[in-house]
C-alpha cells in the first residue's frame, strides 16, 4: 500500500510526486547569493525594505493575497517550473479562480523558486505582472506553457517575449524584470516557507491545515478530490 503524502510534492517528468526534502529549502534561504544559481535570506531589517508587488502581504508569508477579509483561507505554495504544480493548476485552477472571483475565500499564492535561476526569472516575472494587475493571468500562462525543468528556456529575453500574449505592456515588464526588481521578494517568500516548514511544491493548506494527497484515496490532483476537501473544510 502506498504511503500517504501530506501535500508537498515536486513531481518528476511523468508527474509522479517525489518529496523535496526540507534541507533544500533551508539551504536555499541560507546561502549567499551567487548570480543565477543560489539564493539568500535578507536580514529582518532589510526584509522590511524590499520592493513588494501589489497585493503581497508580509503577514501572509509574503504571499499574493486575494480576498483578504474572507473568513476561510487557502494557501498555495508553488514553483512555476514544478511539474506537479502544473498538474495541480490544470486540475484545480478554474475552481480556485472561481473562489477568488466570488470573494468566498481568502486565497494566498506563495511563489517559491526551488529550481534554480529559471524559477527565479519566472517568479520575478510574476511580481512584474502584478505591477500591471496581471498576476493571475501570468501565473496561468506560465503553467500552461511550462518548459522542462532546468532546460534553460526561461531566460529573461524569452519570458519578456511572451509578455504581450497576456496583455502586458512589454516595455514596462522588461524594465521590471531586467533590473531584478522582485528578486529579494522571492528570498523573503523562501524564508517564510522555511519558517512555515514547507517541504516542497505544491503545498496546499486550508485554514492552516495541510491538504492531504493520497494516491489511494482523496487526491488533490483531481478536481473532485480537491473540491471534496474544500467542502469538508467548509468551503463551498
């Protein structure tokens, strides 16, 4: 019998979930930045001074928040290069976006960057898209057009070249991305993930409780399984 996985997964090329161990997160947020490869966590003082995209809440782990005053909360930790995150988005994106549009649930997206510089570029792009009110459009577009992990595809010029396809002002987006405006925001998200004991992506929490993913039972990689867990936690 397969063992039960509690949420956090970083899937392989066949979308089979494989756990990302906690030391990756810890290492990622504790090393000195080396351009294009390694991340650092800024001090508490400098963290309070970093540029944050519109809609990001420090109190919510530097996540992008929708419907902040709703009674129930859905937290989603994800990496744009993560195949299991793409699988989760494909199955459940429409339901999540409907919750946002209906104002029924507070939804917080936490943009992690486990998978090297391409994840960083994609993550910074999310912040730049938020500057133009297009975070959700960008997020959906990046998962729909996800490239193979560490393929070298998601360079700044490539991501910029796609910007107009979701209605972004390309020159403004390029200026934002090229100057790494939101790089330190990503390090703060990573630090918050480490503090919250987030072990991998996607990790999904409903009202602070980690959503279960069990291949032999309820599975949040299916719309029915995901919705069943929402309903069980009072989100209809």
